[in-house]
C-alpha cells in the first residue's frame, strides 16, 4: 500500500507544482495587464495593428513572466518537502508557503524584473504566491505525506479490562 501511495505522490506533487506555477502566471498577467499591453504596443511594427503587436510581444512577455514565476516558486520546494515528510495538510501552510516563497524569490531576483518592469510591486507578487500555494493544496497538498493514509478509519478506543475482585480468603 505504501509503495503505491509513494508512486502516486511522485505523480501528484509535480502536477500540483505545475498547476501552482500556471496559477501564479495567470495572477501576474491579470495584475500587470496594462503593462503587458504597453509592451505589446511598444514592440509593434505598426502602431495600428494590435494583433501584430500581441503576436510579436506576447510570447516574449509570457516567457519573462513564466521564468520569473518558476524562479519565485523554487523556494516553495523546501516547504513542499517539509509538508510531505511531516504530512502537513493544512491549506494555510501551503498558502503561506506560496506567499513566503514568492517573496523570497522576489527579493533575490533583481535582474529579471528590469527589462519591462514586471514584478515591481511586492503585494502582487505575494498575492500570486498565495494563489499558487492554494492551488497546490487543491491538487496535491490536501493529501500530503505518502506514509499517512488519507481516508483511514479512526482508531478504535481500547476498552480497559474491568478490575478483578479480590480473591476471597480461605
């Protein structure tokens, strides 16, 4: 049973990490939508054609945001490892892990945010990390720990043996 659960965890944890990174990227894109459009318009070959601008600048901006989000979520691997070892299944732990790891990644990434001034506001970065941590919990964190079953029956209380009456004296 535990070998199968270990193999399941080896599949679910990377899936949860991928979903968390995608959610962080979506939150960052939604928060910086106006800057994204500014970059798209600035890189356009002609100022009139917005579709061409999005086609040219869109992949580059998505690449910058994705690489930044991955670099910000790398510190979360330590929190995920702790959660797996100690079977921590709290959504608060995983959301805090996402927010803290995004903040750590934000403070250590100086050169990544310079080209187009993405990730300049720590509140948005931490919010994306919290959303990513919650998304990870939804996919993989609620069942953390390969050695602790999720749907185990509750332990049955042991009933102590009734005390034996003293033996009568002869």
